[in-house]
């Protein structure tokens, strides 16, 4: 049993946690308030728990569409990232070929480039390709082609832990390189594969600037959840009942809904997530 | 046959990394090149001709161009305030939470939760809390008799409010510090204790210097990241906040997708890239001040 800390430490820790989680609690509380209470003078606690916010018929179809879109992008991105990042990481660490150093250096350098510099010409390129009208392609296709240099680096760290002798004996036994990858390396790299999945999912779920740039012309049906919530907060969907720009209780409700998958994933995988952050230094 | 074999040996690996080569080419290097070219072009919408011109860059460096200068200054100001603040606070937090006592793991996870909240939700949430009239923060302050803060309703205070919100995300840096702190062998502390060092001396002469690699890494990534802040700033930018949240990337975004002045936006983004590169270079040059010894991969 690890030792206990002093009482004052625990008090400080509780205060700390309360401070950090306070906004989150506010969000939950407000999401249960009814229409009047939100703008009524400050109620700290809703007098009646209104779940209706979560079921608003006008908004729900949109939310579901956006949710589906986000899941599609997330699913495809995860598949693409896993495939291409593993292929590339394996290629960089265990296979020797010419130009490896140059290509590797280029990959590393690409992590340092500011994304806005690429986003503007990408917008123009996608416009030429017809990817800007009603398609989610700009959001997931890059995942299939390289899957993020950070992921490649992360997986490479892991693959280095696999002793070369295992691979050599496999080659002697007649396995070609692909077999080496899928039968030997991959099963041993399951923890890191999981981490890459989780990171990719969270990245797609939270991402809003790519969606903002590339989906703006596509109309509401193609938005992701993040983008949809953002546009909602700008008051495009207020109906006749309210003269105000936003209906806070509803936005809070949608916000809570949007947090749930992130929280779930985080709750389940938090140990490996936090370890992964420590290894790679990448924010979730 | 032998030639084929040699071919395979030398170049098979390229097949493996083909996805990343194509990806880098298509989605990174070609756009960068196109961006550079575009920054030197100006399209006449009437005749649809493109001319080679330095106009965009001239416009940026024109002393009368207050918009860009103001945006640049705001970004640099924000970076100068935010980075030291975040590094210090996350380090302090890590110092508080790195010892393995009962319950500390839970506290660490809970402190990391705000990092997981999607940016959009976070922005929405803080907009609500910091609302001038009925937001909880101001109501709380009024109850205490302290009056209201203008926060995002005034140009002067918007930046401070924005920095405050950013501080809730120090969980991720905290994790890095904690893993670095755990790597310091306890014998070092024991020796310091025996030699009679008090807590301040231990902190400033031993702990912090031994965290050198992480300091370097966090500083570098923070500079690169903070200079490019966009998501939350774009959400909070309203006419009321004026220019105070108009950081460089927000400004570039507006030029590109608000005014569709692509050439100007491309030129601006290359200027941003240069600034980032210079600052990163400076940090790299100072590397030997914080990283001692041989291998700190």
C-alpha cells in the first residue's frame, strides 16, 4: 500500500480538482435547466431537471447527421492511419533502402510546418479536384497517405523494441517483409496500435479548424459535430420562440453529449493515453 | 536475376514508405510550394491574368499596414505572456503531483480532463460562464461585491480572459513534467539533503536543471504551437473584442476565407513560417544551456 500524504495535501488536491472540473460541472448543470432559468437570475441549481433539452426535435436530426459524419471520418481516419503509419514505421525502422535518411528527414520536417501555410493552397487544390462540395474526403484521405508523422515516430519507437533476430529468423524461414510486418511486428505492437487509434479518434472528434476550412461550402448535411456545434452557437438555428442569439441550456446539452464519447474513450484508455503523452509529448 | 535481387534489396523499403512519400508530396510539399508561388502572384479578376509581383510582401512590410503589425504584436504578446505562465504553472502542478501517494493518480487524471474536452465545447462553455450580464463568473463576483469584469466584451480585457481559459489545459504539460521528474534519481535529493540544501536551493539548483531536456522540448513545442493559435481565438473573436484576439493565424484565415485574398494570405503564412523558424532556431541554439551530457534522445 502506497503511503498516504498529509491531510493538507489532500485538501489542496481536492480544491485543485474542483477548480479544474468546475467549468465542466457548470456545463452539466446548465444543460438541465429549463428555458427561463438560464436567463433568469442566477440559479445555481435547476429547480426541476429538464431532460427536454437533450431531445429537442428541431435540432436532433442535425445532431444525428453530424454525429454520423464525424464517426465516418473517425472510422476511416483510424483505418487509414493504422495501415499507413505502421507500414511506414516498419519501413523506416526495419527495412533498409536507399534515400531512407532523406525521406525520413522530410517526414520529421513536416511536423514543424505550420498547418495554415498548407491549408490555404490545399483549399485551392481541393477546389480543383472537386473535393469541396459535399464530401468529407479532405478530412480523411490524408490519413491514408502517411497517417501523421507523429504517429509514425511513435510507432517507430515501439518497433525498435522488437529484436531483429526474430525478424531475421522469420526471413530465413521464408517470410517476405509483409508477412514479417503483419504476423510478427503488429501483434507485438498492440498497445501502441491502440494508442494510435485513440489519438486519431480524439483528434478527429475535437478537430474543428479543418472542418471549418474544408466543409464550409458543403452545406449542413456534411458537417462534423464540432463544426455543427460551432455554427449553432452562432445562432443560425434559433427559432421563433427566442429572440436571443443562443439558447444556452440547449447548447450546454449538446456540449455534454459531445463530451461523452471523448470522456468514455479517455476513461477506458487513460492509462495508455497518459503514457503515450509522456512518450511522445503530443497533446491529446 | 542478381540485378533484380539487388533492386529489391535496395528499393523494397520504398514501397513501405510509399504512402508517406505520396502523402508528403501531395499534402505537404506541393501545397507549400504552391503557397510560395501564390504569394508572389496577383490575379486581376477582370482579365484573369496572373502577374508576378512583390505587392503582397510590400503590403505586409508597409509601415502604414497597421492591421498586420497589430496582429503580429498581439500574437507575440500572447506568446510572451502565455508560455512562461503555462510552463511555470504546469511545472508547479507537476511538483505537487509527482510523488506516488495514494490517490495521486486519480488527481492527475482529473486534472487532465479539461484537455480532453473538445475545443468547441470549451469555447461555448466559457462564453457562457464569462457572459457579462448573466455569466456565472460575474454573478459570483457581484455577490462578493467586487463588481463585474468585462472579459470578452472589451478589447482590453479579452486577451487576459483568453490566457486564463488556456490555463485549464496545463494538464498535458504536467504529464511531461511528471515523467521527467520521476526520472531524477532519489539519491540526488538525498545527497542534497545531507549537504544541507534547503527546499529553494534543491528546487532551483537541482530539480529544474535536471529537467533540462523537457524544458527544451516543451519550450520549443509551445512556441510553435502558441504562435499558431486559432481555434479558440476564432470562436471568441467578435466585433466587441476588436483586434485583441486577432492573432496571426486568425488574421490569415480571415484574409484567405473572408476576403478571398489568397495571394496576400499565402504571403502572410510564409512570413509566419519564417518567424516560427527563426524562433525555433533560437531555441535550438540555446539548447546547450539546458541539456547537458551526451544522450538525451
